[in-house]
């Protein structure tokens, strides 16, 4: 049921991967990805705990609601969870391609904007209480 309603098709293509500010992705280089599917939403505590009910004890103040994104899941757990759903994790190139807008990319720095406050959900310790999304 999750796979059918929450995955979206991304048409493959080529893009410039990486950025000069990220040491692990220097130099910027061209990547090509084939068509793939990716979730339109982050995995929630509610969904992950259908797979692993014991994960509830890992919750903390950062993600303590059923509808918040699951945290404290390592890569191996994410792989097993994805297989449980009948899916797979996206490759790094697929994730970055999708985050940049796929074939509809307009060259934004972030997914859909050059301003992180317009599209980001984050916690900023300098503006705690008012600057997070």
C-alpha cells in the first residue's frame, strides 16, 4: 500500500553532480541516471515502526511524534526496511538528481529554490524556536 501511493517516477537523464563546497564530491562531474522511483515523503516513525515496533524506544525530542521523520536508523537498517517494503534505497546519484528536480531542474541550489528557508526543514541553533521548519 505504501509503495503504490507514495512513490513517484523520476525520468532519467544527465546532470552535474557534486559541488565545490563538498569535499567528497569534488570535482563537479557529469552523471547519468536511468528512470527510477523515489518516495515523495520522508519515512515516518509510524511507518518504520510497522517494520520494527521496538524502534519506538529510540525516539527523542527531535522526532517523537508518529508523523515525524524516523531518526537513529543506520544504513543497514534502512536497506532491510526498504527490502521489507519491496523497494530499494536510491543511489547517491539518483537522490541528488531527484533533489535537484530531475529532468525539470531549473538549476536551483536546493530542491525548488535557491533559498533554504523556502524549502528546507531544519533546526538552526542560532534561531532556535523560530527558525526551524
